[in-house]
């Protein structure tokens, strides 16, 4: 993604004068505390604190290059695989710091699933094998258990009725929207507690996008979901909370309806009104 090259007037003042954004809630599933992410010493995300309520959807919005995806990836410890990337701060799930040296990153990624911007089913595998891939890697071999999880995961991803008679069909024969829902089912199969989604509908047509959004709305009954989106209307439709980021800073973080109808920060107001981005 490319960084924004022009800035609204007085943006530096607006960013540096903004107090630490907070939201009120009774229970948080995940907490990111003072997270700073750097590449070769250059900060891409700066001292961000966010609290994600259990069984809710949080959207991250902001122009390209503002750090949304970078921050999202840190919640899944994906920066462990990026050369010269460093993460400071804490990411807590149920009072466990996922960046503690005692935590196995592979175990953590079972707790925090991820769906990427472009559908990425395993091309040489069937629909069934795509869903069970993670389970088999973790030693699950019981056919009855695998069958049950495949059906449950595909139902949660609203794909079961469309593919239940073609589970041995190659995953790449599905439509783009179906492939993305298959990727959601694959992430759900390992029974995560948090689901991260990086612009899951950006490559899809309006009908497929609607199905993805309907899936997200249903999944939040059981999961904590954090979604990156460039589509502000999508953020309004699917999320309970929204965080607006700019140049690596978290500018404002509030209930979605309030952030879009009554933003407290002038920069947030300009962005949601379409004045830049």
C-alpha cells in the first residue's frame, strides 16, 4: 500500500494533540497496550492502545499506508516472520501477553485466526481438505470429528448449502465470494477466539460482499472480530466500534455510530466526510 502524499491543513497539530483514545466496556477479549511496530527502526505504528470487546466487531479505517494492516498483523504475531520488524508493547488475550517469550506463536495463531484481503484457498486441495488442513497439522485424524467440524465451519461461513454435495471439488473452482467464505471456514475450523479480517470483501462483487457482511454479522455472536476496511459504509454496516488511523497514529476510537455521526477529532470528521483519503 502507498502512503498518502498530501495532508489536510494542520494535520500534525491534530495528530499530536489527540488524547489516547478509549472506549467504555464491561468485558474485553483482546487488549493491545502501547503497541509500536517498527521496520528497520522506522515506526509504522505508534504507541497504540485499543480494547476489543468480546463478541463484537471492530473496524479499522484510514487511508492507505496509515498502518491498519500492519497493526492487524501484529495481533496474530505475523511480524515474527518479517525480517527487521520489531513489536513493542503488549497484546493480551484473557490476561495472557501473546508476546511473552513463553508463548508459542503457533499456539497463539490457533487462538487468533486470520482471513486475508484476497481469497487464498490451497489450490491443489479440495473444499474438504482446505477446511481440515489446519486440524490435520495439529494432529486431528478422527474422520468423524473432521466431518463434523467441516460441516459446522462451512455452516458458520454460510457456505454449507452451496457446497455440501461437492466437498471433493477443487477449491479454485468456486467463485471469488465462495473462496473467501471457504477461507473463513478454514480459519474457523481450528476454533479461534478472535478472528482478524484484512479487507475480506475488497476483491469481491456487491453480491458476494453482502454475503461476507452477513457472515460477519452472524459470526460476532460467537467471536471477537477485527476487520480492516477501506469501505466506510461497510464499517458502518458491520461494526460496533471503529478506530480511525492516520500515519501510524490512532486518532479516534469510539462506537461506530458516534464516530461517524459525531466525531470528536477534526481529522476524523474530514476523513469520514470524504474530504481526503
